[in-house]
């Protein structure tokens, strides 16, 4: 009996060893933001935020909880050594307030408490060059920051219209998708169903008269206000109309053109292939084990996530703080011949590869050879 128990435990340990997580590259959409238009009034008086497209308290909470949950998951399997986190984790955001604040909120959850304490000599210089009220210094004591707040270096790209993680990087993609959106038959059918009622609604409640496709941002702004439980002065039937119409137009407005999606994502995939290959080379060759990059989190827009999902025939609404993960698994002593790759949206597997080489070749083949020229042509 003891032999069979030992054999079971041995086989279990072998299975776990074969399924060791070695590396994660993740793309994260922004948390919930304020609408592009000031809804329900024109002065934002009932919003805590100051303007359009700013991360809300809801969005901060979403990103914090995402970071906290990933920390819990990775702690269970001892994936990241948090003593070496500055080496093992990379953070990057596109150059927009909501993306930067999303990444910062995520880090609050992912890093956990900051236990760093200043010694007596450090305390004397850890202050700005003017007098600070004793109340503040006494309150935080020798902690680096109050409430155990931690942070990591993060990176943005400037100018942001040259950042391959931002949709604006590829103006032709924006233009091509917009042209297809205007002429698409399914979009036309949705307009027949909802448009006249919607135009009457905004004229009555918001005194606005707009035409297609300009009104789509207003439509989505009203839906955003409804989602965030803001006062909209709409009745339930009107709210349902807004919800159904905005959901029907969500994907085609962002990612209807497969050609545009391919070009828009070519720069992102080029980075992904290069970054993952370099990182896995270091891990396989065990160059500096503790300093190897284990995870990278890149905060982008829902447009990029929607375009990515469309490549896998998933025409979906991208929720706030949606995460796409490229995860590399293999035995404890990995080689490129025994690694496999999974692509997940949130916790749902999209696709799996039984070898890293197959994954790398497919993603390399996808990249449009002339994407840089195509995407940098100005409108």
C-alpha cells in the first residue's frame, strides 16, 4: 500500500514538474473610465473625475483586484520571487492617463505591502528641502510610504503615436475600419432597429442632434454612465435601448476590418515574438536565474484587445481590466523542445501550442512584412 501511495505522489510530482510556469506576457485593457461625453449633464457635476476618458474609482478597484488575484495565483506556485521583483517583472503603459493609472492601481494590488523601513540615518535625509509638519513624519514613522504602498518602475513611449501598443500607432487601421463600419450590412441592420429611437432619445433628454457615425461615442458614453450607476434621467426601456444598441456596435466600431486588425497588431506581435524569445533564451540557458524576467504586464486599450480577439474569431465586448496572457510552461529544467504555450483571455484558454517553436513560428508568420510602412502613413 505504501508503495502505491509513493508511486502516486511521484507521478503527481512529475506531472506538476511538466506543468511549471516559466514566463508570462500579459496585455491588460484599461479599467472603467469616464465617458467621452459629459453624461448626463454638460458640466460633470456628479462625477468625481474632472473630464472624459479618466480612470474612475471603479476602474482603480478593478485593476487593484486583478493585481491582487494574480499575486495570489503566482504565490501559490512560487512563480515570482518577490525579493527580486524589480528584475523579474516589467511594467509598461501606453501614454494615456487611464492606462498609466490602471497600471499603478494594478501594482498596488500585485506588489502587496511595502515592508521597507528607513534606518535612523536615512530618516534624516528622506524629506524635501523645507520644513514638514511633525504630524506627517510621526504618522508614517520609519515606513517608506504610508499604508505599505509599493511601486515598480514603469515605462511609456513618447511620442505615443509611435507606440505599437496604442491603436493610434496605425492610423491606416483606424481609417480602414471606420470606412468599413460605415458601409457594413450588419451595422446597417442594427441602425434600422435602433437608430430612430436613439436619435429621438438624445434630442429629448440631451438636446443633441447628431448623425451616424459621430453619435457612436455619445451612445457609448450614455451606456458607460448607466453601467456606472450614474443618474441619466432615462427610464428602464430607454436604458435597455442604449445598452442593446451600444453592444451591437461595440465590436464593429473597433475591430470590424480583419485587414486593419492584422496591421494594427503586427507591431504588438513583433514585440511579443522578440521579447518572449529573448526572455525564454535567458530562462532556458539559466543565465542569471534570480534576475531572469518572469512576467511583463502591458496596459493598453480595449481596441487592441478587441482586435486581438478577432484574430481568433471572437467578436466580443472587451470588459474593463480584461487580460490576455501568453503563458509558457515546461519541466523544471526547460529546453525549447519541451516548452508549450497557452494563450488565455482572463481565465479562459483561447489557444494552446505543444511547442514554443510552433508558437514562435506562427506569431512570426503573422507579422506583416510591411506593417511599419503601412501603419506610419498619415491620414
